[in-house]
């Protein structure tokens, strides 16, 4: 009796086995939607007309490129470059990819790999590598994704106010086939609250954009510039260069004029030469740290002024000592 009851319970249909889980329903509908969308889809072909043929089946579509993320990795002043990670949110429309969510269990969007769908081309300049995350495809045919560029950007550094300088630079992107003949229009912008990360020496700022729709009548290419600023934080140079050199120079001058003894002249010359060598070391540090320029920076003029003052002090002390010795002998 026990065995018959046991086997009857064992082979009773369970309630869970007769009910299809929601996850399985979703996977089935998602796979069916994917097959319907991409069975005849060609990602190599743009959905937009670029040959002057009349096509009014869909309106001029905006391609939105929004700067969302900027991270300054390092500044290479001698090479006139700065390395950055730049994150761009790209929104566009592909009229081949739309469906009625009611026909697919209420699915109103899916995520696909970057290499599954067609995507407008963009390239960071001058040297960059990009990484595209998965692309979200909405039922309305609008797509969006996040593209992260790692690039070295060129910048003309103006070091005349070093170390209190501010550099105006830019992020540059080369864009292909964005004009009315291709039924696309470019809409660049900067996010309302972008994520900005800079370094301990440089503060990074974003200041608008400039879009050149066509750089040449022979090539359907445009340039997009995001204007940025690199503002140097001068605390390092003030604390470790300007202040120590000022203190050392002041002590040397005080020692020159208030010293006594038979070796005063030798000590003055020795202190002068030592200070000159110290200043030359600082000049060497500056030469390795900043870009070569036809202008002398503020800190360079400061070092030159200290060298001149110490040199004049040594000459003044030597002249006074020679005059005092001459007057003592002849008078």
C-alpha cells in the first residue's frame, strides 16, 4: 500500500512543469524577434540613400553624438600632446529595425553586439582606438550605444604664463557621410552633466563644440571639435621651485653683504657659483618639463631675474672690497 501510494505521488504531474516560466517565454519571443529582424539584414549596407535617388519613405534622420565622459590620462608637453579617454553616446535610426512590441510578447527593445547592426562611422583623431559596448535597439528603430575612444590629441601649448597657464585644446573626430544627400544630419552636443576626470597637475574643462560639415567638396567628410581647456595647478612649482629658490637667493645675498673675514671674497665667489649651478639645475628641469617655445615663460624670467640679482650682488661685493682695499693702502 505504501509503495503504490509512493509511486502514484512520484508520477503525478507537478504544477510547475505545466507552467512555462516567464524567462523561457522571453527567450522564445526574443529569438523569434531576432530572426525576423536579421534574417535578411545587411549590416554592411547603409539604410540611407547617398546617390541622389528620390526616397521619401522616411525623413531626414538626426545622428546625435553626445560627449558623456572625459578622462585626462596624462599631458605630454614636450610632444605637444595629451592622452585622453573620451566616451561618446551615439543615437541614430535604422528604419529596417522596427517592430510592434505586441507581436513579440511586449518586448520593446533588445541588445545586440556591435558587429550585428549598421552604425554611423566616426573616428577620433589623430591616433585612437575605440571600444563599443552592446547596442540597444528600440522597437521604433532608434539605436544607441556608448563608444569609448583612447586617443592622443595634439595641442599647441602656450607656455608664456607657465606655471599659471591655461591651454585651449580640443577633441577632434572625423565623420563620414553626414549630409542631406545621405538623408542624415549631425547633431553634436555635450551632456548636461558629463563625467570629467583630470590629473593632480591639470584641471580639465569642456567648453562647447564646433562642427564643420564638409572639409572638402571632393570628400564627404566632416570634422567635429569639442573645445576643452587644460588649466595647470601651480602648487607644485610654487612649493618646490619658486619658494625654495627665493629663500636660497635671499640667504645668499644676506650672507654676501653681512659676512666678515679674510676669505670674504672667496666665499662670495663660491656662493655665487653655487647659486648659479642651482639655478641651472632648475632650468634643466624646466627644459624637460615644458614644450620648447620661442617665448620665455614667467618662471623662466623669474629664474633669470634671480641669476642677475645674485650676479650683481657678487660684483657689488667684489667692487666694494677692492675699493676698500685700495683706499686702505693709499690713504
